[in-house]
């Protein structure tokens, strides 16, 4: 490895999706985050090149798209569960053992 490439390995850039991060930490776990400590942990001795905490802008159109995607995901998950149950039931009925 060249020395130039080795030097690049010691730099860190951190990008945090603020909306998901807040949902997981503040709302999901009920904890507050010390960002200075978080950055120090994520860098682990490497130099911090950049840290960005970004939040996307929500519009009426993006909310509608999210609702559509969420409905589609729920429908797909229900179909997947039914398909798995049918496959499991047919596998059990075709076996002679009573392990099912």
C-alpha cells in the first residue's frame, strides 16, 4: 500500500439520518445522546473529517408516498405470512412424522 492511501484510512466522515436517529433513540429507547461522546466513539482515534446530522424535509406529497409505501409493505408482509403458513402446512402433511 502506498503511504498516501494509508493516510486516507485514518480519516472518518460521519453522516447521521436525524429523523431515524431521533425515532430510535429519543422516542424508541427514551434516551438522550451526548453527540461529542458519540463522535469520539465512532472516530476511535481517527481524525474526524466531517460529521453531518441531516433531516429531510417532509411535504404533503412525501407523506402521501410514505403512507402508500407503508400500506404496500403491510399487504406484502401479510401475503408472505400466509404463503409461509401454507408451505409449512403442506410440508407437514406430506411427512409421515408427527414432528410438525
